[in-house]
C-alpha cells in the first residue's frame, strides 16, 4: 500500500468511535462553537451578560422544579425542607441575576480574581522557599503573572469580564473548528466505507 492509498483509506477507528453519531450533528455543534466564539470575541460584554441571563433562566427553572419536588416529597411523606429552601434560593438568585446581570458578571470575576491572587501567592511563597533550583525563576514569574491578573480583575471587573469572555470565545472558536474538521473527516471516512 502506498502512502497515498493509506491516506485515502477509511479510518476504521474513527468510524467505529462515532458509530451511530450523525456527522451533521457534530458539524452543527462546530458551527455553534464558531458562532459563539465570534460573538464572544467581537461583543464580549454583551455575550457575558447574555450568559448570565441564560444562567438566570436555568436557575429559575431549576428552582421551580425543586419546589415541585418538595411538594411531591410532602405528598409522599418524605423530607422536603431542603428541597423547598433550594428552590426558593434558586428563584431568588435567578431574579437577582435577571434584573442585575452586571452583578453576576462582577461576582464571577471576583471569584476568579481571588483564585488568581491565592494561586499567585502560593506560587510566590513556594518559589521563595526553594533553594537555587532550575525553573525557580519561571515559578516566580508565573506567580507574579497570577498576582497581577488577580489585581487587574479586582481593579477593573468589567474589563476582566470582557477579557474572560474573549478567552472563552477563543476556546469556542477553536473547539468549533476542531468539531467541523472532525465532522467532515467522519463524513469522508463513512463515504469511503460505503455507509
């Protein structure tokens, strides 16, 4: 078999891994990833606010379902209190996020900022406690980058939300393109296999 023939023969591993999976569905997921990525890159604040609103809708639905589960638990004489509390808390959080989506964005950015500051602090302490070992400078450098990132997020949370959304957008673009390549490779392998 020549190299050219090997490249053109159907890939049995690929076709068996995705047996019964529609290549069109994979392609649509890829398109959705690319569209989301483009929106996130070119309209990051709008995209971030939209994600908060979608999460708000999810919380509302989850809250009502938790309350419905609590009523069923009451009817079946089971423990229901925590379900009801969870449902009410989800509905309240949903309403807050829906009417104040900027608050949800700022809260998310604050969590990432605290994480970055903590991670940077731990890295810096680790780098300072180590003796002169290889890569100590890189560990200290990554600590400083984490600390600066956390400080920037705290000082400018809306800008931080936009930057985080850009990163999410780039991920969506890459993921979408990879899924598109996978879909068309799967389609090609199936055509060659006669399916």
